[in-house]
């Protein structure tokens, strides 16, 4: 990781990603609390809808943006996206209606769906050595984990001083810092192989999807994306309900439980560079998927502990709440470990599986296809409230189990890890 960070261009890009994600982490906490404030009886439904709108933007905007902006300088694309995100984040504290959240979140996430694949396509051009690039993937995962760990902790501290809506100003500051750091970075031009065919707008948009589906070593990722989305959606949508309604805890507990999830993913990101030198991606990623299935299933029991242990006291506190909170924190930590184990190696497989000239559309396709899975699971996590928290957890665990089996079948142990598709022309 130190060698990757020794590259000045990558170091600035990593810092840009880190500060933007720190702000995004504050927004995640603030959105959950804002949803609970506006509609406490249906907070999970509102939050599930908000995240579903976010995924609609990711699924449909990312491939179109990659195609439409293919000829523009990548630095300009990233800075422009940050400016849009900054303006939207600065508007969110003034929201008073649920529909206003929906509109602003769509605009913000459309800008993110433009920024992220562009950012991902730049990194392989900055770090050409595979070990450096692998380290960069773990650092990227680490940046997401810092968002999930430090941002909720920071949010918990800030909530002692300011209202939840003020956290969105921290989000705006993060996007401003990202834009300034990208502006200070020399971003390489796009790679184009001499024999790469010229493609029209619609061809480029479809090409990324076709690359992903036709490359044998990338197909299992399609199913693994669904495993992560099933477990992750339950954590992100239902944590506010578990903490505030089921356990009767305050706003700070919501932030700290989300931080436990990020801590697990951070641990995985730190361990993976060494682990992947000894263990194949297949074992690491499928193992992470199995962990996500088991932990999501166990959450169905953990959320019932306050009722099961009603009347039991621990140190003068309600025993069910104490044990339940600890259990959820541990489970969210394990979800983070499985999440990181599945997601971190994906960039290695994409880089190895497609030509350099196709990295941008391939990353855009992964961005959209993975978020299509979240588009399915976020509404499930939010709208299945009528069957209760345990039923919702079991339903999402079942989705994750089916997807894990599909990934295992699509990725036989004998399959070569580095082969490219021989049918990748549009």
C-alpha cells in the first residue's frame, strides 16, 4: 500500500475519494435520521425508497454517462460531478417533505454514477503494476470503510452539537475537497488501442454490459453482487429501525452500529493484499458470500432479543437491549468482513479479464449491474416491514443463499482466473 501511495497522482486521487466518502458517510446517517423524523412509523419504507432511487440513478445513468462523456477529459468529468454533488448536499438541510428528498437524491446519485466509474477507470492507468493496483483496490475498499467507520463516529459526536440536518453541510465540504484534489492531479488521457473500433453512443453504452456478460471469469460477479446487496440492504435500511424502535436507543446508537459494519469491512480490506497472494480470488469471494448468508440469517434472531429477555437486567439496564445491541454490533462487523471479501477483488478480475481500452465501459457496467442488485434489495429491505424484522432478515438471507449457489455454479474450481472473452467486439 505504501508503494501505491508513493505515486503522487494516485495519492491525490485516493485522498479525493477519501474526503468525498467521509462526507457521504455523514449523509448516510443524516438520511436515516431525516427519514425517521419525517415519517417515524414508516422510516424503513422511506429509506428503502430513497436508496432505491439512488440505485435507479446508478443503474441507468452510469453506462449512459460513460458513453456520452467518453471523449471528454476525465478530470473535467470528475470535477463537474463533484460540483453537482456539492450543490445538492448543501440543499438537503432545507428539505421539509419526503418528495424533496427523492428528487435531490436522484440528482446527487446521478452525479455519483458519473464520477465513480470514471474514477475507477483512471486508477489502472495511473498504477500499471498489478501489485500496486491490487494495493489500490484495497485502499479504495479502505476508503469506503473509513466512510462506514469514521463518518458514523464523527456523526455521533456532531449530533451532540448540531441537528441531524446540519450533517449534510459536512457532505458538501467533502465534495468540495474532492473537486480541489482532482483539479490538482495530472489525470492520464484515455487509453485507446490502435485497432479499437469506433463506436456510436448507443453502442458504447451496450458494449460495457456485453463485455461483462460475455467474459466467463466475470459472470460469477453478477451473482456475488446480489449477495452483497441482500446483506448490505438489511444493514443500511433497518439499522435505524432496530436501534430506535426495537431497542429504544438514541441517534448516536444508529451511527455506532453502522460504524461496526464499516470496521469489519476495513479489517477485510487490510488483510486482503496479503491473503490474495496465497489464496485464489474464488475462495476468498465465495467464502465472504457464505459468511453474509449466515450472518443475515442470524440477524433474524438477534433483533428479537429485547422481547425474549424482557425483564432481565444487566448492570441495571434492560438485559435484552444490552445483549441485542452487542449481538447486532458483532453481526454487523461480520457483515462488513464478508462484504469486503466479496467486493475488494472485483477490480482485479475486471482488469485481468478485459482489454485496456475496454476498462472504462467494463467498470461502468460493473457499477450499474452491481447497483441493479441493490435496486432489488433496498425496496425489499424497506417494504417488507409488514412481515417484521425477523421475516425481512430471513427473506434477504434466502436471496443471498440462492445468489451464492448461482455464483458457485458459474465459477467452477477448475476455471482459469485470467482468461478473457473471445467475443468482446460489439
